[in-house]
C-alpha cells in the first residue's frame, strides 16, 4: 500500500507544472538593437544575466526562481566610450557595463513588473508601467498550455513621437512622466496627495492611459493595470510588438478589462512600411474581388 501511495504521489508530482522556476522569453521586434535590463527586487535572486544586447528579430530566455519579483526594461541607443564605460540614452542602469548587476533603470523607462507566486503562493502578478515614463513599446504575454485565460498586457503604442513637448526627452528618444518633469506632489502622489483618494489622473497620466489603456499611468492606477495569472509556465516579453499584437491578443479579451490597443488613436505609430504595404495589398485584393463580383453579377 505504501508503495502504491509513493508511486501515485511520484507520478502526480511529475505531472505538476514546475512552479520552482519561470522562464521569460525576451524578443526584440524593433528595427534596432536594444539592451534589456533586469532588476530583481530586494530578497529575490538575480537571474544569471542582468543585462545583454538583443539584436533585431532575436530572442533570449531568462530563467528566474519562483517565488520571485523584479522588473524588465529595454535600454536604447547604447555605446561604449573611449574609457570603456557602457552607457545608454534611455533606460541606463548606471553600471557602466552591459550587465546591470543590481542597477535599476533611469527614468523615463517603460517597465514590465512581475511578482511570481506572490500572495498565497499560486498567483503571479504582472503589469506594464509608465509611472517612470516611457521609452519603448512593450507587450507581456503569459504563455503555457493553460495560460490562455490570462490577459495580455503592455503598452503597444509608439509614444516617443506623440509625447507632449514638455515631457519629451531630446528629439524624442523617451517620454517623461509628469512626476519626473515637474516634481510636484500632485503628479508624484506624495505628501497630501499620497493616497488614492487624493491623487487622481491628470492630463498627463491621461495621455498615457488613452494610448495604453492597460498600462499603469500614475501611481494609483492599480484597478485597470495589474493582472494576475495562476497557470503560466513562462512569459513572453516583446519589445516593439507592432501590429502582430492585434492577432496575438485575440481571444483573450475577457469582458471587464480595457482594450490593449486604443483603436481610435491615430498615433499607434507602430505601422512599419511593410505593414502598410501589406494593408495596401489587402485593399487591392479586396477591391479586385468586388470588381469581379460586380462584373459577374451585374450582367
Ligand atoms: C510557450 O509555452 C510552450 C509550452 O507550454 C513552450 O513549448 C514554448 O516554448 C513557449 N514559448 C515561448 C516563446 O516561451
Ligand atoms: C481612446 O482614445 C480616445 C481619443 O483620445 C479617448 O477618448 C478614449 O477614451 C480612449 N479609449 C480608452 C479605452 O482609453
């Protein structure tokens, strides 16, 4: 009997999903090289690499233990100077090297934040945050055989060009939060504004929220910006997701959550020339179809 129980429990264990680690697949869909950075929160073990170069159209997997909490972001426009110091125009982590080694992202930077197996130990919490500003479009997709019920989140719009001039960094390499740009308690949710009843959306947070309805736009934006998943084996983080997003998020749009993409926005921006070319080709084919129908039935 004991043997049977042992056997049963062994086979049961082998069928349990591995909850001791989580894999993140980082994909660079941008036209340029990016340098992802990873910061484990205090008390969490850093992954084997905390920063690396990621060429266009390539992916790299990062394994973290679970429970784990930390964040992922992209550094852009990086270079090594004559003294050998590595720096980036956005998302720099201050380490002077490609590895961030415990350094966090200098704002403004789009952040993907995770708390794995947090709370009661079965739930993952994840969000994409623009509270520290924006430097790149990001998409987070829970992945795994039963993860299809878990919402995709992210900020898919290209906001560097559309950024209000008072928040813009340089010619448009990133877009500051109002807190960083103006430093007031009202924008930073500090002082008398340090609670959700007092700190409300502003015209600046609403700029981010309209473009990216599922992303955090200010510190107390939790209700529409934090997502949970209890069944993901891995998470796919895509930088510059572009138009592929629309297809990928199909079928996951459970009611009661905001759309991932605001269809009424004109500055989704992610339309690459090849995507436009595909659209034009599609329109030509549809137009030709109509013509055929018209020619065949109208006679
Ligand atoms: C998604 O999950 C499946 C298994 O459930 C795995 O085979 C696949 O490699 C994962 N994809 C990515 C991009 O991590
Ligand atoms: C989408 O954008 C329009 C125009 O800026 C705005 O009025 C609307 O509230 C946005 N929708 C969402 C879901 O944020």
